[in-house]
C-alpha cells in the first residue's frame, strides 16, 4: 500500500519496506537494491542500515507481530512495512521517528507489541534483545577484521611493525578470535600473510589500505591462492577472477613474477579487478574480458599454464554477513526451486573444473566455494574425479584441522581428508570449501593404478582401466608410494609391472597372489 508521507523518515521506512519486498522476490541483493532506491549518499547509507537491522530481527518481529495480532489489527500496514516500523519501535536506538499512518499504527499497538516482546524473551529464556538475532548473524559481530598484507608492497614483518608503531598491540597467534580487544591484532596461524584485528576495526582511511599495501579480505577467501601456491615465474589462470582479491593474492605469492591471466565475462566487475590489482601493484596480471569456458586450452597463448585457480559462482550460503539469506526461511532452502538452483550451480562448477583439466600443461587446480552445501563441494569433487582419472586430490593446506564430509568422495585412496572445510561458528570466518587437484605423474602409483602407463597390460595382476584406456597394475593398499629405493615386481610373463618401495613389496606380493586365484573367474579389465 502506498502512503503519501510528508516527512523524510516516513519515506525512509517506505523505501526500506520496498527493498525488503524486492529482495524477497530475488530482484537483487539487499545492498544493490538500497543503492538503487536511495536518492543520495546519505539516504543510501541510512536505508542500508535500517534494512540490515530490520532483517537481523525479522524472525523475532514476525513472531511478535503474530503474538500481538498486529497484522489483523492494522491491515493497512503491509508485511514488510510492519517489520520495519516494529523494528524501530522495539529495537531502534531512538524508537519510531515519523508521523502519519506508521506512527498511528504503532501508538495503537504499542502495549500489545511490548507485552509480546517480553513473552517471547521469556519463551526463549533470554535477557538481552540481541539474543533474538539468529546465531549465524551474531557470529558476524564476533569475526575479526582480517587484512592481508600485499607482499609486493611490504613484508608481513614490516606491516606488523608499522601497526605497532601506531599503537596497536601484537598478541599471541593462539588468542581466541572472539577475545580480541580494540587495538589488538595477531598474525594468523594458518595463513601467514594475514593479520587479524578486533571486530569492526576500520581501515578505509588508513594509508596502507589506500596505497594497496593491505587488503581487507576474509581469512577463508585467502585460502584458495595459498593452497594453489604457484611459485614465482609461473604462468597461472584465475578463471573466475573479478573482483580480484584472489588474483592479487596470487600475484603477491608469486612476488609479482610470472604471468596471471584473469578472466571474467562481466565487464563492470573486470573493471573493478583492473583498478584493485593496479592499486596493489600487481603488474603481472593480464585481465581478459572473456568467459573462461570460451578459452581454447590449445591456444599457444596459454601453452605454459601450469596453475589454475577457480572460485566459480556458488550459492554463497557460507557468507556470514550476507543478510539476503535471512529473507529465505528453512522451507525455501528445501524447496524444489532452491534445490534446482543448487543442481544448476553444481553442473556449472563441474563444467568449469573439467575445462581446466584440459589445459595440456596444467599441474595443479584449486577449486573453492563460499558454500556450505555438499552438492557444491564434495559432490563436485567426486564427480570430476570420476569423469577425469588423470587428476587426483592433493592435500590442501595440511595445517588446517577441519576436513571434508566423510563418505562422499569414495572409491579413492585420497578423499575427504584432502579437502578443506571452514565453519563460521567454529573458525570465526565465512563458511568455505577448498580442494586442490593435481595431475597424476606418468608412472607414479596411486589409487591402485600406475598412472599414465601401459605397463602390466594383459597380465593377471588385478588390473583396472586408466584414463587412457590402458590396463595398469595395483599398488599396495596404501596407495601412492615414494619413488626412491624401488624394486620391480614381475608379472606372470616376466614383464615389468610396477615400481614400488621395498616396504610395499610384501603387500604387493600378497595382493598379486590373491588376484591370481581370482583371475580365472574374473575379467581382467574391471576396476
């Protein structure tokens, strides 16, 4: 319902309700809709603040409105208008700040609303209003302010010294992130070029931020480049690059030496990448306005590409501060439409990964999402490994304690223990997933097969199909083995089958004997 309100605050409430309604219809993100609807910078800022705070309490407000009978008693007030004005009345710092129909409705229902708030707090056994905010949202207020030091501009040690000179206090890396106090910081124990400061520490006016020496980047977002870890001088592709934080992180790790091809099909976002990476001094980056899927792997331009970073579109379900998700209730996330969206994302993610595997010289590929859904993470990993047996998992960030969901990457010696899971409520960062794939070297033994080899073809050793269609011998049950101090195992016809360590020789002999007994009854080309 439209109202002709004469005061600015009434207009602010009306616009906030409009933004929430548009966001509920998936017409844009909360932030983008606020920018579209705000008439000037001050209005946009106030609008965004009101919308975000209303969303934080929206679950409680709906329950309070139902308990008080507000929708039935004030039918002229729409759902989202009610959420906004009830928020400001019950939880706003200054209460409702307008006249007209909004004020009149609140005045009439003031007693019922206040009583319902008290009853709800008793029902939930809480004392503070802030406890009405969902835990997933409250975590955002506890998350440290992470900054990544751009090693192109300054070493981590120099940056730490600079902050200490300015009055910041360096504390132990073992400090509980939730206990960081104002003006305190520590060097992250997992990502060594990341510093963690107290929540909401503002660096937007800091010299090091303005000149590209530090980048405000969530800790989890720094994991993909660190996991890929291309050495200086490498040729790298960032396949879904904009807005460019991970791209500039790659350049920082590489010491700005080598070449990084950064692809994105969105011209506006790519322009942002060029601006941000330019500020960072990352001159090794070559931005390309093109979809990564349209890149020809056989193009001589990319003949030397050995490392690829992929952070493709995902549901964003792990992002703590993404308030848009508060508009979706639990039924929405289980709906057929939502599941279809996840399935479409999964198919796209798999397509991008399999395309990366086709680059002739690529050795390592990192895959990451800011999603908590298995469909976009472990399921994608399992599917692409099944589709391309030339690649296997490499253990991403070995020092990280939290690993993938068990039982989803099966039938392989390397599985969920190789991938990284990040949980918002336990790790004080956004929910994230990272996997690193590496090409199987020819002649190396892993997952029971000698990769890239035709040795053992036609033997009675338990054999399986390699990705090239050839048959190759089983190794010991522990999979990949070291190459030094090897001995050669012989097949029935005397041909060299595999090279294994001395420690694995007995295991291989036992397996060969078992396979020989079954050879007459089983086909020799099954996995």
